[in-house]
C-alpha cells in the first residue's frame, strides 16, 4: 500500500537525491549537490516557498513531488503547481505518481481557495506526457516560455 504524506525536514536528503537523479535522467544535467540540498532545505525553512509530498511503500520512500502556489486574479484563487516529480525506477508504472496526484487533487477539491492544478513537462518526455494525459490533465491551453539566469 502506498502512503502519501507531507514531507518533513528529515526527508530532505532523500528529496535532494531524487532531484539530482531527476535532473540527470530528464535533462542530462549534473546538479551541484550543495545547491540542491540548500534549495530543498529552503522549502522546509520557508513554507511560502512550497511543500513536498512523499509516497511511501512500506519503509521505502518511492517518490516525491513539490507543490507551489500561484495566485490567479482571473479566478480569484490559487492554482497548485506540481514540480520536481520523481519516482524511483523500481516503482514506476505502479501508480505511485497517480497516488501523489490524487492526494494533491483532493486538496484542491476540498478547499474552495484552490482552483486547479498545473505542471510543466519537457515536451520530449513522452512517458511523462502520457502519464499526465492518463490522469486527466491536458496540454491544450497554454504554452510555457521561460528565461533562466545562469
């Protein structure tokens, strides 16, 4: 059985490890471990930055994700962004992300301050695109642009 819970600061090293694996697997980028660890710890130090959720199977942390808030003046409410999704390879295609997503969706459904969920995905990540479509998300409305300082 998969248990979904809010992550605690004790989970920060596992989450940092997941993020380093995610960057390498999806973009072939080796992240600086110190920077990632500080970035993950910053979320626990300042809840306004976001919230991590963990999927546990037995005593194994099988996956995690980060949620952040976006204020929508059009909807007079918050949109939850899902970011930094990682599931250990052994637990992929076993419903771990589906359970994490269902947990976040229930937060939105049960709180009138929330209007929806968004996430971004690399357009070449065909596996993730299919998973997101299967859980009922669509990519029909917006295209994302970015500028990132190096």
